[in-house]
């Protein structure tokens, strides 16, 4: 979204004037003091005009003080406009949506989506908009989440497991699903997103509060200095006007960072949302910039979430195509993710399409059940079964057959490699195996390597056996792993790291991850995960991608670095303004102080006015930086501090000298005072 369009500029200007309301502005003490100073100088200027006194300098100081407040309000307004525009876009995704609720007795009723409440069961057909947040309790579907995530590629959502979550406002591309609503109106992720981007509801983070305390302390200090200065000057036989004192106060206070601080926080949250991450807590965003350890659940986070068929292995004397054909028929009635992956692999290997698959005549499908541990089909002349080794072994022995040693040895080898073997049997004979394995998500190894370069340790936690865990850990490139972990184990590990003084991030999507997510400093739940995980987390990844943590950490660091950079720049600015104003105020009485006038400004009045003008103009000049943020680069802390010092420290010291001198030349050229 381009904020520099005329409509946004005009809206920002309008909001800047609205924010002049003292009951709104008092939350930003620095700019509130500037507004009070503007009011005082306005009154003084009016008195000068009524009494026919020279008012040119006082009037110009007044106008630039008001400009300082307006520029600050404009920066905050632009950041808010960015969020409000995104909120309006999100609201549009759920307008005029209806829902079909299942009632007792098999009846149904169509109602507005706004009337849905927790516990309602609704049916969504192909092409319909999903009316509310919930979990799929029946069916599998292809869902278009672009209205929420911005990603054009549809995703698979299915009942059971950790990919059952759906979001209101997304569209069902194919299939039919039954969804149990898990939130009440006003509690959906869409509502959280809208509330997050509308800055009025934004809470300050600890880092921002600490910086505010610093700004307030400096402001109070300079108020005391400025208000005691007239008595000091009278003692020395000098006099100065109220407008000049107000100009001195505004230039001494850290007005630059005070003006831009609200915009930095709001824009940082919006940048997180641009990456399709909803933050339920501002503190979590801050903490993400200091994370030292990240714990990742394996299933659904590092891996795709379901074991997938990757290989057909034939027994001696078995035709490969015959094995694949048998596996295909045995899996047609298997609605588990593993069963569907076998059908997909067989279709690919046999080079056939779904329309070419037909149920043979006089056949009966045997669906998969947890009790039998297998699925299959009964044909005229043969019975085909596919399932776990022990299930098929028991089935064959019951029929009077046996499993060859080579099948047993191959199954053991697949298990030792961390994968899962399924055996395919035809009548009383095992004809081959299917290798199932957890598929690591694309790009996860690269992203974890980037986290490592940032000094963040990655730890995979899983309930799987050590062999499977070691295999996945090696492929994904995690720094460490823990196998056979129970929910309480995950919780203990997080507490252990936190006790060592580390900030811990946890990524998960299952109900068993909820306790650990609730304990973690930064808790990221996959949007496709269970409701329990989403409720326990303080961030929701709408793309359900664990690699998103890198973006979250970078944005957290960008917010911290941007605040530090602009604070450094603001303080360095003040040094140059001292050299402009202090010599101008005292050089008339004490000419030898003129040596401090290193900028050789034209006159005391032009020096003061130049400093006030520069102080006002630097705020809008830095608005793009505040909204965009200082880009984070992977580097050492010392290197980062040196870069910050040279660019924003020395740069912030030199720029005001140049800017104030140029403004002074223009004031003298046009005889403005």
C-alpha cells in the first residue's frame, strides 16, 4: 500500500489537526509540552500585535512550533491510516456471509455469520465462504486463504490431526466440510487482526515504556532549566522574551524521537501483519527481537504434518506395477492422509489420472479402521490388504500364510532409518512394502541456518522415537532435538531455558503444544492448527509456516534498532542546536561567548528561528524511516553499535549544523526578521 497517495496525505493532514485535542495529545508528553508552548507563544504574539510591538520573530516561532506538533501528529496519523486501510480490507472479507447451521434431528438453518457462536456446527459447500473460525470435524477441502494471508496458492485442510483449523472469510475451493465454530462473535482472528492494526487499542511495550520514561525525564529536566533561566538572566542584567524561552525548551527537548515514537510502534506492528502474522501482544513483538532459543514441534511445524508415501518396494518375484496397482486399490477407501498420499504416488508412478480409477465389478472396499490397522479391497479372485507390519502379519497368519524374511528385514531397515513401513498383501502373500516418511517443509533448513547466524539456537521437540527424530533433525538442520517428549516435557524445557536467562520462542500447532506455547516468551501458533494451540499463543502465523519465525525476529529487531537509531539521532541533533541557541542568547551580554558561534549565524534572532525551523522540518523528513524501519542485517553487536554511532550519531550531529546554517542564510537573504 502506497501511503504517499494524495488521498492518504490529505487524510493524514486532517487527522493531524484532529489530534491537536489536548485530551488526546497528553499521552505523548513531549509533544503535549510543545503544544502548550505553542499556545503560550500564540497568546504572546497576539498581545504584541495589540500593543503594536515587534511581533515578527514571535509569530514565526509560534508558527513553527505549531508545525512541529502537526508534523508529529501527521507521522502518527500516517501509521494509523496504514493500519486502518488494512483493517477495512479485512472487514470486507466477511460482509454479507451466511452460514448453514446443523440443528437437532438432522435439520439445518441458514443464518447470518454474525450470529454464529461457539459450539455451532455449520456445513460449507464448494465455492462458499467459510463463515467463522473453527475446526473441521468432517471432510477434507481445498481452501483459498488469499483474502486473509494474501497467498494465492490454496491449502489443504482436513478433519483430525493438526491441520483442521479454518478461518472465517476464507473460501472453500473444493470439497465439502463440516466445521465446529470455536469462537464467539468478536473473538475471531479477523477481529484480532482488525483490533491489532487499529492503533487506538495498541498497548505500549516494555521497551517503549522505558524509552518514554527517558523522554519524560529529559523533558522535565529541561522544563526546570528553562523556567529557572529567566531568574538567572535577570541576575546577570539580561532579559529575554517568552517566545524565545519556548523555542529554547522545544529545541532542547528530544522532540524528534518524541514525535516519531508512536509511529515506529504502530508501523512495526503493521509490518508484522504484512508478513501474515497476527500479534495478540505487543510485548511478544518486542521479545522476538531478543529471542535466543526457539523450540519447534516436529509434526506440522518442521514437517508437513502427515507421513507421506515416498517409495514402493517389491518382494522377490513381484511385478512393480502389480504392487502399485494393488496398493492403489487397497488405499482408495482409506481416507487417512497416508492413504491419500499412497493413491497420489501410485497415480504418478503408473501415469494415470483420477478419472481412470474405477471400482472393479463385484468388488468391496474395506475402509481403514484404527482397530484393524489396515484397509483394502475384496475382488472376485483375490483379496488385497495394506497396513502396518504387525496388522498384515496377523491377517496373513490367520489365513494360513506367512511373511517372507526379506519383507521383515526390509521393514526393520525402514524403521531404523526413521521411516514407517506399510506392507501390501495379496491373498495370503506379502507382495511388497510402502515407505512412509515425514516430509520436511521446503526451505526449513535454510531458514534455520539463518537463525543460527543470528545467534538463535533451534531445538526440535517431538513425541516420535529417537531414530525418527534424529533423521528429521539431520534433514531439517536443527541444532538439537528431543524425542519421545510429552507435553509436560516441552513445558519443563522452556522453563529450564528461561531459568538460564534466555528468551524462548515456541512454534507449535497441536493441542499438546498448548502448555508450552502458554509458557514461552514468544509463542507462535500455526493458523491451520488446533484451537487450543491458537488460544495459548501470543502470535498466529496465518501461512502456517515455521520459517516465518525468521521474519518475526527480524521485525522485532528492526523495531528495537529503529528506536535506538532515532533516539541517537535526536540526542545528537540537540548538540548542534545548543551551539545555535546558547551563543545567540548570551553573546550580546558576553561577547567573548561569540567564539561558540561556530556556524557564524547572522544574528541571535535568526539563530533561534533557524534552530526552531530545523527542529520542525526534521520530523517529516524522518517519517519514511520511522514507517519503514531500519533494515536489520545479520552482524555482531559491536558492528551494529558502530554503524548506529557513525550513521545516526555523527550523521545526526553534522546534519543540523548544515541544515541550520542553510536556513539561517535563507532567513538573512529574504530578511524574514
